[in-house]
C-alpha cells in the first residue's frame, strides 16, 4: 500500500524558475494538504483541498498555486522561485472526518 | 481560530529518563487531538491520538490524555531510549473549523546514552 507519494525527493532551483511538486494518494481520501517546514520550525499550511475541483488557501499561499482535478492528485506549483521558498514540502491526505492525516516523505527544495 | 501551543525545545535527556512534552490548544469546540513524530530525514508519522475528552491515546510506550478542563494533551513516556530522539508535533483537527490539521511548533527531543 503506497499511501501518499511525493516526487521529487530533492530539487535545486534557480531564482525565477518554475516547478511542480507532485503528490498522489491511493487511499481515496477527499482531503489533501500541502505544508512547508522551514529549518527548525513547525509546519505551515500552504493550500488544502476538500475534494476534486475544490481548493482553498492556508496560512502561507503566496508564491504557490494548486489544482485538484482528480481525487488522487494534488500538485503544487511554484511559478517564480525565490530563496524564501527554500524549505521541505510535505503533502498529506485524510478522510473527511476527524481522523489522522497521512504524510508523504517530503520534497527538499533549495532555491539558489 | 484554532491553535496549538507546545513547549519549545530542544529537550535533552539521558536514556531511561522520564519525558513530558506539554501541549495546550485553543478551539471553539472539541477537536480531535494528535501527536505526530518526525525522525531525522523522514516525514511525519502518527504516534497517537484521542478523539474526545478523557480519552487516552497510547503507542510505543507514549501516552497522552485529552483534558478538556485544561485544554491540554501532554505527551509522556516513562523511560526514553536513544531511538526516541526525534521532533514531536502536537496537532488538532476540528470538523467545524473546516477539518484542517493545525500543528504546534514542534519539540525536538534528544536522548543521550
């Protein structure tokens, strides 16, 4: 059972470049989330989705975009990478009740 | 809005010592509460959870009790091991607040032999 899969695991971007972080889950979860974790810090919610076609902003959405065309996939797009976006990005999914969320292994992104 | 506050680290302990990590929350109702653990270089894993007042979550020797009167969910372990060195996150999830998972800032625990 794969759970939540994120790709890539590591990436180095130059300032101004764009990229998409991929996230897919095979648990048929309605809810999906993107978090970022800065060094030595907690997790901050970037965007979340409660189902296909529905997305909403979290605490720190600036500089990011998302889409949710299927239940399984929730890609995160960085359009113009900035050094402030250097972080570890985690995708998570959960059922629509108050049960736990399941996390991917993370994508470590460095913008230089 | 909902929020979670947990004690700042790092917490440094000797093996077999008692561990407590304090966590308090603010919510308009009665959320579900979670402790997640993050081992070095890995993602977050659920450690334990409690879904209603007075519930006790337990796993791998760790325990936490959902205290509605003090809005707390403190994590405890009676005898830590070096392998418990990790970052621990307290979190809540509340259906009436959109079911978003809200995290505390994390507490780094280092257990020395």
